[in-house]
C-alpha cells in the first residue's frame, strides 16, 4: 500500500467514522466556523474544567467535504484532555505544517500526517484548516470573555461564520 493510499484510507475512516461527533449537552462554549469558498461548516462544542485550563471534552458537528470533517475528527482526538495552552500549540503546529511547502513525510508518524497530502491542492488546505482555526478562535474568545458574565447556567457561544 502506498503512502497516498494509506493517507486516503485514514481520511476516509475519520470521515465515515468520526470521533467525538455530536454536540455536548452542556458545553462551556460552542462556536461555528464556515468556509464560504466551498460551503464547509463546523460547529465545535468544548467542555473546559472548573479551573478554566483543561479541555475535558470536545465534540463537533458539521457538513462538508471529507477533508474538513476528517480533520475535525482528528483535531478532537489531538486536543481532548489537553490544557488550553497545549491545544493552542497543537493548532499552531498543524497550521504551520499545512502552510509550509515541504512535501508530506515519507512515512506516517501520526494520523495527522495523512492530511499533509492535501497541500498539493491549495484550495483544499482551507478545508483541512477550518476546524483548527475555529478551535483557535474559540479558545481566544473564551480567554477574552467578560468573566463577570460567567454563570453556571449560561454557555458561552460564538459564531465565526467567516473562518478561513
């Protein structure tokens, strides 16, 4: 099996059997991202621990191409259980890897490497980045929220409908 075939298989597996798919019943925050160029949509709901530091649970819903949906599935697996700083670092690493001009790695070291082949198609890079940019914006908005408006009953919900 070639590297390209394996990458395609991983992407299809995450698309057909998405991990952490759905909506959290009581998220700390929720956000939507939309790529107006292709119509991909992602909604992320995140449960953050009481200290405001750890992503204890994360889920997504959406519609769009296999790349955007598989990328969302992979992203939730990467950041679930991480501190917000670690999740932001993961977003930054992934974004940089997708932006560089280096060819995909010769071997898959992790499932995320399967998305590196998308770099051959610049229009599809935005599909792969949509869930990651939506998470980055969500964490940023959460960190810059008005703490005086926090309550146990209200979820913090935002809409980044024009996420790249």
